C-alpha cells in the first residue's frame, strides 16, 4: 500500500493555516479533480478522494490536533476517509455545502447521487450517455441541428417514476427517512460516530411496499427518445458538447444524466482548416501566372472569382478577409480568413510548337529573374529552415 502523503501537503497549505484557508484550499482541489471535470480519470478520482480525506481531518480541531502530534499513526480509525469505507457519495453529502449546495460550483453528483450539500435523503442520478456526431465543414460554418433516436432508460409511465404500484411509499425503517445511518465505531481514542448512505433505501429515505410490476420498483424502463442537439457554429474536431438532462432517467424520479456529444468534422474535398482560417491550395497554370487574369476558387458559401496579378510567383498567398469560419461563442469574435496558397504548374510535356515558343523566349531578359527577385526567393527559402 502506498504511503499516505502529508495532509497539509495534499491541500497545499502551511501547518499553521487557518480554518478558512484550509476550506478554500480544499474547494480549489475538489473543483480541479472533480469527477465531472475528469470523466474516467482514475488518477483524478484518487486525488479528489485524497483531498477530501485531508480536509476531513484538518477541518476538525480534535482530529487536527491528534494528527499534528502523531501524524497518520495517531488517526487510527478516526481519520479521514481512508480505511473507513466512505465512497464518493459520502464526500458529496458531507462536504458539498462548502460549494453553496452544489459540489464544484454547478457540477453534478457522482455514482448515482446528486451533489447537494445536505445530509438528508438523496435522489438517484441517471448515468450519462455518449454520442458521436459527424459534421461537414459547411455545418461547422453555420451551426447545425442534429436529431438522434437514443435508446436509454426512461421514466416508467405506469408509476410515473415513483416505482410504486399504488403510488405509495413508506419511510425507511432503517434510516427513518434521513437517507443516512449513523453507527458507533471503537477506535484507539474511544467510540466515534460514522455516517454512511443507508443500504436499505439507497439514500432515498423511503421504501416501496408494492413495487410497480412494469419497472420492478425502479421507476425507469428501457425506451427511446428523439433527442435534438444544437451544434453551435465554429466547433472543432474532437470537441465534446454536453446536453444536460437528456441521458438515462434517474431511478425513482431522480435526476436525469447528460448526453456527451463527440464532434467529428469530416474532411472537405478542397478546403482545409487552420483554427478559424480556411486554406485552399491553388495550382495555377503558367500562362495565367505570367499574364494574370481571373480564377475560380471554392469557399464555404460557394465558388468565387479572384484576380491573379501578372507575374505572380509560386509561394504567394492571397488572403480573403472574413471568408473563414466563425469563432466559437466564448472563444473569440468574428470570422477567420480564407488563405489561398499559390503554386504554379509547369508542363511536363510540350508540343513542337509550344517548345519552339519557349525556346524563343529562353534568351529574353523578361524570363530571367532580377537580383531583387533572387534575393526575395532565397530569403523566403532560408526562413523555412530557420
């Protein structure tokens, strides 16, 4: 078993820290490693529990005094959560009040329970669901509405989610409606009280005598729902959008989970993305590069014509302001640009007449780069490797 870290070190406070400093430090750690912010991250979950264990000791003057004198050895069975069998729900129920009633400033609960700070009866929370949505670049530019037929747990219509056949529930005989049980445990420092979620009612505070025959008393059944997801303009590949309250229904009229929507942006046939800018690689024919003229290029809104200046060199870029993608709300303002990278196609084969024409132009000064052009070219080439 790994050696426990110093509780002051866990919270990042000095040994002489005040009660308020300890409380603020714990709140900061709990928000950082909250399971809703770090789904599936076991390391974050352990750090979350470790911070709660440290706070459980350092917030209590008696426990803190024993810890300061004897360290972890002096805590015995009266220490923090470690070794006591406490789970995540106990942490939420006991310490959620320091966040104003919601653990993590608006985050939900964990493991099936809401994150409220009271020690009263708890409501079950349904689990989250995950979906993947594929978007075209055009949908990214304008935003989109996607509809999914989702198979999930839904509220039982026969008992309206109560789980009771006749709609009646009884106060739990084990916890007397509180949702929690308190027991006395013997420690090296005497008898101590320990509180945990009632196993008889699962923290609800009530029990059902006549269970609904359709949902077996759970209040939920397997079903499906048509879920509409609003995709904001400017999303990026790999982003996760959260749709609150559309996940699995919570048992016995509990809180519904969320749906996490994973965004996958499909490649565009001609345009590529660079943050909010779009990039188009234009392969220009030699006559147009020499003489100039209009060329057609793609944009998100359709094809447009741009003017190529006479004597356009390979590597030149043309920037069309505001023709890129919109910034995602909350991550910037306005639109990106469309950047046209110009390359010039050199013919690989020539007819006899074409070859003759080029041979006549070969010795012309107009087809020989000036010193200024040479310097500009080599400077640009050098910058690629610097």
